[in-house]
């Protein structure tokens, strides 16, 4: 269990501005991802948890152990915290071999010599770098360096493993994700991974902390965040949403129904508690929840006419970028049947509409 309430202000000298991180969250364990754009505070949060940077105020507990508490003056140094840290760059000692790097880290654990060597040999085998053990970091490949960094961070069987998104050229994202999952299988109870890629969060099945501008905007499972973003900013960050300005024109809780005006079109949606008639809101609906059909006649209920502007997508899906800032995602075979169509009707399923 992690319980964190931390605040830290830092001077960004290049821009001559002050950046402030304010993070408060609880998390029971497993894999969590700190997801956000560049310069949002992800690495700063990891540094605070690891003890590399001292917060200005707050409190941090891991499994009931207080690591930092401004009120009582507790601030455990990194070596005394039950944390391992894999930095964005492996940061291995360049004059030592991979084995020697691990032996140096093991020497800080206070174990007998034979026990240290046994632990290092097990780590070399577990992270599959025994063949590169006699190489110095510059001689080893980027994958071996990353594996050595994971092995070093895991030597003391930490309660909390912190992993920053790899920034070293030559390291594929799949390699880092595989090592995170492997570390969990090897017994790391709690892993916190900082990343700018929502795809990584989905692949890991991680608990999600969405961060931007030094603030945690939403915390929850990937599914919860992707289905019910707490704000338009969260929806923009995770991607895949149409965000459209609308006005609530009717609310009927007895029928679980609302009416929305989108441009000149009236849409029916579910009842939106906490709102009043006349409220200006942002309609939030995922690309794949809309359905586009070739236009034929006038729009029907919950339909909007739109012209195709361009397409994008992947091997399996095509995104239709339509007039009115609409994006609809459809399976590739369906698009291939209608690739000649330029005028479309977009259907808004009432039960999938959300407002933020």
C-alpha cells in the first residue's frame, strides 16, 4: 500500500518559471502507470518517492512505513527506503562490468561475501545477461544495459519498484514492458511506471495515474479512465475521444434521458446528474462508439450529416476525419466496402454519450 501526499516546487531556470508538483494518491499494489505528457511531473514524482529529491511538504508511507513526513521531520535517505529505481537511462558505472555493477550494488546490502555473489549470479541468470556479464556498459548492447538496470534495482527485493520510461536509443518499448512484467512475476509487489504512451498502460493492464502540469487529474483502472474520463483534459490526454461543445436543453431523471443541442442538431442521451437545463458542456464520446453510414436522405434521430475530409488508421481500423471535428473509427473491411463514399451520416448511440 502506498499513501502519498507530496508537494514540491522547482525552478525551471531555462524558462525562469516555477513548476509545482502536488500529488496525492493511495494505491494498494500491483502495476501502476503514471501517464502524462512530457514535462508533466512524472520523473519528479518518481524522484520524490525514491528520496532523490526532498519534498517541500507532505507525507509518504509504503506498507505502513513512513518514508517522509514534513510534520515530524522524517526523511529516509534513498539507501534506507524499500525502493528500487530504474532511471530513464540505465546510469551504470562505466568503468565496471555488468557483473561488477551488480556486485557494487550488492555491497550496500550488508550481506556476507558469498551471499552477495550468489545473489548477483541469480540476478544475471534471471534477467538473462550472464553472457554479457564481463562486458562494460559501453560494450554491452542497450538491451543488456536495461536488463542490468532492472537487475540492480531488484537486488534488495524492494517493496516498490520505480521505472522511468527508457530514453536510451535502441531500447524498444516492448523490452521495457516485458521486464516490468517479469519483475512482477519475480515477486516485485508494487511497480510504478512513468510513461507518455497510453498503449503501454493498456498492455500492462495497469492502474492509471493521469498527470499533467504537476497535478494528478484522475486515478483509476485503465478501463475506468478510458470509459469515463473525469474531464476534457483527461480525455484529450488519453486520446480517442470526440470532444464537442453542446448545450443541455432537457433533463428527465424519471426516464433516464437528456437532450443536447449540438450545433443545430438535437441529440438524446442518458440523464446527466449534477447538471441543469441550459448548461454548456463538452460532449465526450469515443471514436469507436460512433457509427458512420453512407448518407442517404435526411438525418434520422441522433444522426448528423458530415463530409469526409481525410482518413488515417492502422492495419485493422480506419479513422474517418469528418467535418464538424468528428472522428469515427471503423473496421478496415467495412471501410473498404464504402471507400468511395464522401458524404456520411454519423449516428450517436444515446447510451454511449457522456458530458464533462
